[in-house]
């Protein structure tokens, strides 16, 4: 009996494997074919495991293995309490063409700041739709009730957290918990070396000020986190763009060349869940990068802000995990992972730890103890990993939804990253599009996006935009995306 | 009937005024004489108004007027629910001898930072007595219960304050309340120009970064707030010490000379309740200073951290109140006045407002909205002025107690400031004392003080120490002060 008509996928035979291929792989291949020819479009729900096993007369394990195989390839994804869904498959942006680093450039301070100011101003309006910022408004995504309860308990149990000046180094509990959780990224850190900061941005700022002098040159990924550009500019630092692959991250060959030529006084990189690319560097590349910066004694500022939002478990380690002599300064925060409103960041600055602690003291002294203590308690209570697992699934689903909408409503030739974590999407628009123009057009429609030009000191990436999936998608978000697609199509005439 | 034996003061006659001097002034003069010859020592309680009126057979108003007269001269002080007390009268430090500014010096970064690190490390120990830091541990002094209630209400009413990223410029309510309360210091500010910061220290840091470039020279008061020295050093700035009078503050003549000679690119000053001197500049000097920096177009960074803790009402205005063209950047926080644990600071940067907002964004982005909103609510509710009135009385009493203990237990020749606000005392030890040595000796006895050498880039003031009265005095504090007196006496052999 052939029941393939009833099935969302077709395999040649459900009873007998015609080749030596394991049965689960056959099933997976058939599903992949169905996805490619459109019988299983992006967003479609697959049959439940039980249902599929019954229909195909295979074991539950065979179906599960097939689904897991497809999941590991990023082709489908599990959504909690709902089942497996086909993920949108957009082509990845092409490899960067530049293999030799650009000459130094002064970061384009004002351009970046003016556009950020426009986005921030737009966000003050109620009717504005923000598709740009990586700033979660996460009533549904973050454990607000639990955090609120902890804060309340603390104000009663330790009222001195309100009335006492919080001296550095800040609550020991939080610093201990930061170190305990850093194990999941392969890092062995010492609570005494953790400096609490006002979000990850202050950690990056202190790190840069600790390891550079005005006139120094800093290696940046291309594209890079936009806020580094005005920061470098204000610190009197020059930038070198280092090619960065949308799937494998920072080009370590290029780093080695620059180090050999003694052209860098520091490097800033996001080896795990890059902003804006969403990629993670392969393990061997991380190990090599750690070796290089230790051999050449050039500090690497590792931005691990999104590292815990990697979709795959176990988490790939940080470069800091392979730091030999303390040349890696690792920066992170709980802003994207746990409590967007708390601004609890931290840095472990390796051999620069004392320097960074001194700089923190004469730059902003200390962090509010109440929020630091509440964060420490949450981390200690053991619900953090569970929360992260849920958050990763939610963000993976959000990104998939975003990719699906792009595939359906944006011009042919639009490409997008397939992020390995986080909630950001880097989109390449077809030849002929102008993302700086699109940014201005979208603002007129009360929609904000990030134009790609903000992501490099040379202002390249004018066919790219960064979209953020950190807001629960409402009808208004979807309408805004369709409108954005329309504007893009219009640009192509 | 002469009842003077029963009285804590002696007047020539209680019934008839022998001269044309008003009766209340006669009473006041008699009291002053009793204080000078030791019959009324520092700390003694005066008879209650009712008691004194009955004993002296004068009207309640006469006694009240006499007490108020002595209070206005700083000779006695009212303590709530307790009565009037004699304030300790120590000689003020002599005028600074230098009238011409010193040549530029690179601030002594490491010396300062090492000593601060020693103080911070000592503060981690339970058995340590801190007489050094201006970091209130204020269970009795600050409205912890009320603040805790506001925080709790907010976590329930606006849970998004926990889970939403707090974008700049931050809660409007707080910025409005900051401007409303700035009226008490004569300032007309615009909420749109207020940038929230991580305490006053970040405000100072952003201000300095906004108005200077590495290599620039900054005019500092001498003595000055110690944490400015490592900050200037890290920013590659040079410092010029400007003579600062213990009673009238910054020497404006010297400022004018430096401006004429074009030797300054910026000035940092505390015109109201100076740290460490506790003095306020006279009104005319403030007006002249404002005129000068506007005429010469050199930014003045006004540190108004303690300005609301002036003991006398109405508050003397800020220099910012006389700013003509936006050359004054005013920095403050609620750390010393309302919520030491919150780290809610702010800056209104005049013509540099946009610059400072940009710098804040690429330096630490934003402040935690929950604590900012709670502070805004407290300020709106109207209990702030009442709290400040109580806090001023408490700190005035603390300082007086401190001065009394110094007078009784420190070597003859010890001088101290008579602060016009705040909780800091600047003490000059007799010739032959070494405050850097005293600092180390005190640390061995688990007591921390601030050595005077930290308060100038040239390391002068080695006969000075700064003591802090921001902790409610316990038996342990008093024992520590006696021990400090003993150590000082020993130094003199």
C-alpha cells in the first residue's frame, strides 16, 4: 500500500532499503528533496514523529534520527510543544572578495552616530517599528517575573543594597557565578579577576583603553559591531578591516599576516555568534588565533556577548579557553541572555586585569549592587540553563520566520546568513540596491533597519542590511517587513 | 535672685541690659565666652529654650534669637528631637601660600591607584574601620525602605523595566525631575539635554573626553578630588594646580591668568561643597568664573556632586546658573544625596550635550531603567527636600562630632576645615607629621584614612588627611579616631 499521497514527503520505498544507505538517511534525503522542489516549503510543519513512523511503517527511532539529521544541517527545527518545521533556506552571502586587509582608515564617526541617533529618536515614537536594534524588548522571552521576585526579596532581606555605596569589585556571588557559567564556553576564570561593568559596551571600552594608546591600530572584523567605530574614533585609534567569512568568521590567515607585519596593536573579534553575521569560528581557527595573539603578544579583545546563545549544544568554546599567557580579554554581559534591563556586564582581562580594574574605578567606579546581586542569585538558583535552552529555540524560530518572510517577499537574489546563534540576520540585497537609501526610505515609513554601511570603517556593505529578530513578531512587524520588501523591490525599478 | 550657678552660661544680668545691646545678643555673647573659656565645651548640650527662658526670666523669643544667632555663626547646631549643641571650633587651615599656578605635571597615576586599591582591599574585611571613603553606608541616613518600596512597586507595575533594553536617553520622568530640582541651585536645564550616567564619575569622565584631546592641559583645584588624577593620566592629559582657598574655593584670579596665557583647554572645579575642603565659592566669584570661561571659550566641568548638601538654605547657586553660552558642563548624581547604591548620575553638557550623548552611547550605552525610574518617582513624590533637610542636619552633626574628637585627641596645632556642607573633613596635622606614613600605620591598625598626597598631582599635602563622616559613628569608629590621634601624636615623638 502506497500512502505517499498522504505524506509530506516521498521515499522510494518504506519497506526495503534499495541501497546500503541507512534507512534514516534515506528518509532525510527524501525530505530534503521535497524541500528543494517546493513540496515542503519553508515554514511547513512536518508530520509528528509518531504519525510519520506509523505512516511509513518505520520505527520511531528511524524518524527521530532523520529529523535530527536534518536539524543538525539547519534544514528543519524543533519548536517546543509544536513539532518540527522546515527552515527557510536562503543562499548565504558570497565569500568576501578581499583577502588582503585594507589600509588603515579612521572610523567614520559622525556618519555612524547620526544614523544611530536617527534610530534612537525614531524609537521614542509609539508607532515606530524597530527591526534594527539588538535591544530585546522581551516580555515573552525573558524571565521578568522571576527577576522581579528576586529584586523584591533582596530589597527586603538586604536593604543595604539600596542605601550602601557599592564598592568594587562588587558582589562575590555574581563573580563566582560568572566563572561557573564560563565553564560552558571552556573558560577557567577566577572571580578575583572579574571586573563588573555597565553592560558589554563598557567592558569593550575599558579593554580598548587598557591596551591601546592614541594613534594605535586595531584589527576589526569586516563587517564588525557598528558601535566600535565611533568608540575607536573617539579614542584616537585607527582601524584595519580583516576579512570575515559569513560562516567561519575572522580570517586567521589575514590576522597572521598583519601580526607578522606588526601592523596591529590590538584585535577585537566575536569568535562565537558574530554580530552581524551570526557565525562561529571553527575550533581549529580559534585555537590558532589564541596561539597567534600569545606568540605575537598582541591583545585580543574577545566579545562573547552572544556566545551563550549558540543554537547547538554543547557550546563551542571561546578563544579565551585557549589563552596561554593572558593576552585574551573576554567581555560579555547578561543583556542579551537574561536581563536586558539590568546592564550587568563583565570583563576578565587576563594580564590586563589590574589595569582594567583601575580604569573602571576612575571611569565609573562600580555597578549598582542590587541588580548585580539579583543576577548572581538567578544564576545560582539553577534556572539559567533551562531559560537559555528556551531562549535559543525562540530565537532560532524567530530567525527562521524572518528568513521565510525574506524569501517570500524580497527580490530574487536576496541572500541572508544562516546564523549559528543569536537573533541577528545579515542580508545582502541584489545588485542595484542601496541600503543607506533604504534606511532613509524605511524611516519615512516608521520602520528602522540598520544599513550595512555602519558595519565597516570604509562604509562598504551598501547592499547589506542587518535585521533583528529580538522582538516577538506581531502583525505590525510582519507588515513592516512586507513594506520593506516592497521598498527594496521598488529600488530595483 | 542670681541663678547663674544652675545655668550652662553666665550673663552679667538677666534682668537689665547694661548697654544698648539687644538682650538676645548679650545672651549670645555670654554663651560664646563660655565656649571660649571651656565652661561650655564642644559637644555640650545647651539648656532647652523653654528651660533657659524660665531660668533667665527672658522670653522664649529672646533665647531662640540668641541660639539662632550662634547657629548662624556655626558655633552651635540644632539636632532634631534633641536640642542645641556646641560645635567644635578648630582653627581653619592657613591660606594656600602659592598664588601663582604650578607648572604642568603628569598626574601621579600609580601612586594614587595603589593607595586606593589598598583602601578597597581593606574595606573587604569585616573588622576594618573606614574613615577614608566618601561612600555612604547609610542604613540610618538614607530612605532605604521607601526606595525599596518604589522598586518593588515598579517591578510589578512595569515588569518591562526588567526585561526591556533601556535605550538612551532613559526615563523622561527622572530627567524632568533632575531639571526641576536643579532650580534649587539656580539652574534652568532642559530634560532633553540631560544625559544619564553611571554615577557622577562617569559624567566627569565623559565630560573630560568630550572637551579634551590627549596632550591638553586641564586646570584642577588644589587640593582636588583624587580620582581625577588617574583619569587625567589615562586620558593623556596634563594638570595645572590652581590655588584653592579652604573657605572661598578656587582662586579666580589665578584662573584668569591661566586663561589669558592660553594654558588651559578645560577646567574641573567643585564650586559648591568642595571635595575635600567642604567650601563654597562666594557668589561674585562664581559669576566671574562663569563669565571668564564663556569669554575665553574654555569649558568648565562643574562637579556639583555635593551641592545639594550645603548646610545653609537657600542653597547657593551653581556656576552653571550663570552660564551664558553653554561652556559649563554640570555633573552630579544621587549617590551622596539619596540612593548610594543606585549609581544614578547625570550631566548637562551645555554646548557639548550632543557630543556627550554620543560618547555615552559608544562607551556604556545606557543606565538600568528600573533604578532610574525609581529615583524619578522618589523625586516626584515630594519627600526629597524633607530627606535632604534631615541629611544635612545629620551630616553637620557628624562633622561636628568629628571635629570635637579631633580637637580633643589630636596633637596641638592640628587644624581642620569648617565645611559648609557634605560630610568630609580636611585636616592639617602639625609640622613634623607625615600623612603618607600615617596612612600606612593606620592600615596596620585596620583603619583607613585618605592621605593628603592623593589630592594633588604634585603629591603635596603630606601633612594633610581627609576624613569622612558619612558613616554613623559607632564606638568602633570613635576608638579608631582615638587610635589615629595616638598614632599622630607618636609621629611627633
